[in-house]
């Protein structure tokens, strides 16, 4: 088994190979000396070439870190004029191989564009550079009594520009909706260097096409996002977190229905994970303890957020009484303070890290009707077991060790993960075509939130029709006629 998967895609010969004159131009266009990293310092280049999972690795010899929109514009104009391929990169936490080069594309990192431009405490509208780290923004807003409408386990590294470019979902979508609703406007640099304002930082603007929506989830293929205006809600004064143990997926669904009924407008998260996820977190993350002893098949993390603690506490106790007395839940715990609440969230948020510590990690992030979410996990276990590639007791050698499911139950979004010692083409073939066919049969989507990137590009037709993909290609031609932005990704290889 290999430790990293080098894509076998042929380099597009239309793209120019960099020479000294090109590097000299970039050094003159970017004022900060630390803004240009070359092959002279390979250790500095390495992290920009390697993705978070350590699955995909590019061979770029140049990373550019502009500090202003005009520097981004100068870089792109030059790249477009000279047919130089570019990969926009945010925090490089993407999970589909979209943020790293495939061959020698120039990495355009937004790291140095990290200024908060404006915050209006009346409207809650925040305008900031695309390279601002999500957690930094959330901490900034917390001081003013506001909150970012999205939250992810990768918050300490991912950037708001990357979040918008991937249309990230995360842990607060159930409450605050998707970025298609909360992003109000953005500044984008087109492939040819033109700087375009997509809308204004206003809640209402009914003039012209809503072009910003095209950039949300376009994964760096249509333009480089340099700033974002986003609507941020008030931070809730009262927050409760509970973790419950449930013995079957049917019970989990009953608990979900009851939560929506009893908690309604104060329900702010409904996340689930299976027993193996909890065991892996306990194995790999220091000082993690489950908040109760019962060893159940599934666990659910429920959060409520509101403005009146007594009101929320009342609602939550009614809900807990219902689910306990009606036998939907085996055991549970209610966080008594912020530290306990953070401990429960820590379990959910470190599942990804724990899975990564098992070695190679096959990740799938999909939507299917909620009732079928866990069927997808069981179907995969059965299918691989039949081929001798998986055994529930971990005895299948050299193949898959764990097949787990967790995710955003409230959004109908499952994270199916398989661990193995590495990635092989054989294993990928045993897993992917059958999985994507199954998702298509169930009327689902092959990506609920992580996007397409390099990993899912060959499989786009399982979620989108041929006509739809043709239309996407026409848009790409319009926005980036030479195809310099994030090549080899997002579109099925021709
Ligand atoms: P990158 O990884 O750097 O880039 C992602 C894509 O966006 C690439 O295609 C890149 O070219 C493009 N891009 C980046 N910045 C720009 C820009 N300024 N302009 C144009 N294109 C750009 N995702 C979720 O949706 N929900 C989760 O709950 C979630 N949890 C995660 C937890 C962990 C521990 C990890 C490691 C990842 C998680 N992710 C999650 C995936 C990832 O964090 C998100 O996709 C995130 O939005 C990526 O942001 P980034 O800044 O790291 O972007
Ligand atoms: C999450 O919800 C992220 O924690 C990552 O989207 C999911 O690791 C994964 O598969
Ligand atoms: Zn997720």
C-alpha cells in the first residue's frame, strides 16, 4: 500500500514551465520578500504541495503569497498572459485534493491577506480579507457579542475564502443555513486580473445576476476570492450541550424527530457518530473521556442556543424526559458548564483527526435521505466483507480496518470513512464506483459539503447530468478562457 497517491493525470502541455524571468516578475509584483517561496527552500514549499490527508501531492516550485488585491490581480494577469497554471490555496484543509497542485502549477496562497476590513454591529455584517482564519474571525466577533454563522473542526487553519470557495457546511448549518444565504457579497479577481465586486455588503440588492452564488462552491476554478462580506448573527446567551447514547439508527431518527418537535427554534446542532468513532477518539486524543459509561451503537450530540436560559433549560428537560421515558435513549449526560460542553464538542470535532491517525483514510461525504444514512455504511461493510477486504473484528489483513459513519444528521449529511494502511488503486476501485452508484440510486449527492476537487472529478456524472456538466464547462470558458485556474479538478477529465 502506498503512502500518498500521485495522480496519473497527464500534464497539460499548453501550460508554460516557469523560467527565471517569470520568477523575477513575481518577485517584483509581490512587495513582501516572504511573499515568494521558490525551489531554493524545498522545506518551505513542501506544506503547500501536500494536502491535509497526505493523500495528494503536487510538484509546484513556486508559492506566491500576495498581501493585497492589486498584487493578486498583477499575478493573475501575468499568469493568464503567459499560460501559467495556478492553484488558489486557503488554509489547505480541504479533503478532496482540490487545494494542492497536481503538477507544477503555481500556488497562490491567500495566507497574507488576513485583515478584517469592517464590522457593523447594527446589521452584523462583517467584511474581511479572504485569508482570515475562521477561528480568528469568530474570536473577534465573540468580543462584540456576535458569532460566525459557520464552524468546522478545521477552524484553526481554514480561511473564510476557502470556506466560501468550497461552500463549507459544518456544525452550525442546521441553525444558520448555508453560505449561499449568509454571504452577501465578495471581491473576486478574475483569471485575467480584472477585479470584480460581486454585489455589495447589503442584505438586499436586486440588481443584475447574483454572480457571487457562482463563486460559492466553485473551488478556485472561476476566480480568486479576495474578500468576503458575511451576515453574522448575535451570539446566543444561553447554550446547552448534551450527549446521548442510542442503540439503533431507528432510535436515532426518533430522537431527531423529537428534538425538532420539543426544541424547535433553539436546536442549533444535531450531530451523530457511531461507536467505532468514539473508540478511535479515545485511542488517539489525549484526555478524552466519554461523559457516561453506556457503550451504545450510536451517540448524538445535541446543542441548543437561545437568549433565555430558563426557557431553554425547560425545553431541554421536557425533551430529555421524553426520549428517556419513551426508551429512545440508553444513557446520556447534560453538560453542567462550558468546560463540559467543550469536552463533548471535542469528541465530535476530533473524529477526523483520530481517523487520520489510523493511517490511510478513504473519506466520503454524501447526502442521502436521512432514513438511509447509515444503510450506506452497512452496505459498504457488507460489500467489502464479501470480497475479503474487511472484517468487523479487524482481522482482514492488508485492507480496510474500520468502516465508520458520522456526521451532520440534521442536514442529512453522512461522513463515511474507511481506514487502511494507505491508498491503492485496487481498493479505490472496490469502494468508489459501487458507492457512487448506490448514492445515485438513493437520489443523493456524492458531495454534501467537501466538494469535488481532484478526488471526485471523475465521478461528477453520478450527481449531475451531461447537459448540466456542459453548461458548467461553458461558464468555465467564459470566466477562465485559458483554463489556468485550478486545472485537472472539478470537471470530469476529458
Ligand atoms: P483550502 O483547502 O486551501 O482550499 C479548498 C478549495 O478552495 C481549493 O479548491 C482551493 O483552490 C479553493 N480556494 C481556497 N481559497 C480560495 C480563494 N480565496 N479563492 C478561490 N478559491 C479558493 N468541511 C465542511 O464543509 N464541513 C466540515 O465540518 C468540515 N470539517 C473539517 C474538519 C477537519 C478536521 C478538516 C481537516 C477539514 C474539514 N472540512 C470541513 C474541510 C475543509 O476544512 C473545508 O473544505 C474548508 O472550507 C476549506 O478551507 P481552506 O481555507 O482550508 O481551503
Ligand atoms: C466533519 O464534519 C468534517 O467533521 C470532516 O466534515 C468529515 O472527516 C470527515 O470525513
Ligand atoms: Zn462535515
